């Protein structure tokens, strides 16, 4: 029988991971973090957080296994199709109006569905060769999956429906081929993509961008950590660059809200004002 997890257990766990695994979950939303820890305990038949920590000590690779299990990697292509229509019709054309090329950052790209969505959007607008895309995530295993662009075929029906609602200009099926129950996306779509492991919380600002997408990532952080991340994203943007966050996220309350203007409140798109 698994022991009940309390706040002292979570603190013990986050401190151990921070000290020994170089990942900082201290300021994650604890209710969400707790649910995922419980799931790991149940999945690996561990009775308590102490048993989990002991498994870290005795199995050198289990920290990475835990990281893969604990991070949220639920996504889909063209999620919130109206958001993607707004990017295509307003944001990207506006950026390329005065620039020969632009940089886009998918921060917390998960298994890559959002990256491929962006690539398809750009390809259909004949802009793919004018954009450099950077896609990052904390988990090296999920980055490896994103690079492959290989997804179960059963998931493609939802992706196809989203693409239709996005009002794409061709047949969605042309972007992938089916292999043994998997859909393999056209690798040419990500010729302009640099995938890299990057810790959004502790990692450095590594480039300047015209558009940053950090969608459905910060809902798992507490307010202090959200402020840390938003400051980092602000620093990563050129003046007048765009920031897109998730549908349940907002900049209204954050300590740098006055450094952005709202472009589209419904789609949660903001523009950095000149510093």
C-alpha cells in the first residue's frame, strides 16, 4: 500500500532532485507535481517517496526515466486552430514585412507536433526558407522523439481535424506517410529546425527571437516561477517581437506585463514594446 504523500515528502523529493539531478521542481505547481509523483509511484510499484529516492540512488538511469514520466507531453498538431490562423494571417506576415528572415522559438516543444504545425504553416505560405526555428525541451528523450516526427496513426485523425479547422491549403495526408501503424512526417519540413535540450527554468538565454511560442507550459509552474520564465522569454525577444502563451495562461498579473501590449487576448498573443 502506497503511503500518502504530504508537503514534506514533496520538499524532500524536490531537494534531492535539485541537488543530485540538476533539475529544479521547487516552484512547480505542487498539486500538479504531486499527481505525477503519485503516478510514478504507482507505475513502478514504489510504496513511498523514500523508496523513490532510494531507487534514484541504486539505479543511475532512473532519474531520467522519472523526468520523462513527470513532465507533461500531451500535445497535438494545430491545437486551437484559430490561434494558428491568426499566426498565419497576421503575425508571421507582419514580422516578415520588414525582415528578410526571422527566428522562431518553440519553448517546451514536447514531442514536436507544434513544430511541425509551424513548418506546415510556413510551407503553405511559401515562407519556410525565410525562417529559422529553434525547438527546445527539458527532456532529451522527448527531443529525440520530436526529431523523428513519428506519431501513432490513431492520433492523426485529431491532427487532421485541427488542420481542416485551421483551413490549410492542401490535403493533410500529403505531409506524412504511414509505416507500420505510425505516421512519419515529411523530414524536409524540419530542415530549418534546430532541436536542443534546454531547461526553461535554469537554462540561459541562448538567442534572440522574433516570435516565441511557450504554450501550455507555465500552467504547471507557481506564480514566482512563471515570472522567472516570462522575464527570460522577454529577454529573448527582439523589440516588437511576439510572445504566444497557452489558452489558460496570461501575462496580465505578471511583473513584466507593462513591457508587452496585447495583440490578441483571446489567442493569448502579446508583443514586446521597445525597451
